[in-house]
C-alpha cells in the first residue's frame, strides 16, 4: 500500500499541467478567431463606406456630364469635350496628384477658386433684379462638388481615383469611367508595375489589395 502511494506522488500536478496546456491552446485559438473576426468587421465597414462614396461620386459625375477642363494640378481652364487634353472635370479633379490633404478643398478654374470662391451670399441689383454677386459656371460647380467629396473621402481614410475603365476607348463626348476606392496601404491605381496598386491595368484585382472598383457610366 505504501509502495502504491509512493508511485502516485506528483500525478495530480501532471494532470493540472495537462489541463492548463489544453486550456492555453483553446484560449490561443479563441484569440486568433477574435482577431480575424475584428479584421473581417473592419473590412466590411470599409467596403460599406466605399460603396457609399462610389454612389455619391457617381451622382456628381452624372450631374455634370458636359463639364470639361484642361491642364492639371490646381489650375484649370474651361474646354470643350473635343479639345486636346480635355478631361471631364470630375475625373480631372479626382486624378490630380497635386491635390494633397492640405489643399484638397481648393482648385482654380478660370481664375476662380472652385471650393467656395464662386459662391457668394452677397447680392447685387441688375436691371432692377436682385441676383448673386458671383455665380458658378458648370465647370466650377463640378470642381466644387468633387472637392467636397474628396475632402470627405480623405477624412474617412479613403483614396479615390477616376480612370477610364479597362478595355474602353476615350470618346469625344463621354467615356466609360471607373471609380477606384482604396484604403490602408493599397493605392487607388490600375498598374501592372506597382505592387501596391488596387488592380492590374486590365482591371484584375491584385492579391491582398484592399479596394473597390466600380463602373459609373
């Protein structure tokens, strides 16, 4: 009887250690599951936000189908759709690399800043009629609405770009445009050479990219 007790010493400790080991494995698995669940929730939220942004920008693009400008950067001039270098105003503003987060709310078209400069709360009397002192033309309104949208996207941590959809050709009046919305480290680009681009030049999503591509019209 004493020999059996001697050989059983430490058995309880081994059982406890095995139980702790099993519990640790279960907790680690649960923790990994929680991390993946949080990541999936964040991804779903970003995709929902990106869909909202796409819808908003699509409405802006459809509201100004004949607003075209030339040149690039922060200064634009009015142009006809058939003019050399002419781009739809929305595409030009969204694609401009000169517009950073610090200057995202200002752009000049025909010497008028399109964010708020062409809008005025003041009035004047012309031919016995009260009219605004300064009115926006279509190009300025298109740039203003696009800049407001771009500021909203920047505040949400989103990068947005408007490009000609892969497989389509540029037309004189209207082109098949695609909106790219990207977040985190993904760039809102279609590029074969840039590893951080949303998709390849043919529109195929790159592995691991966090973005959304949507045709607008």
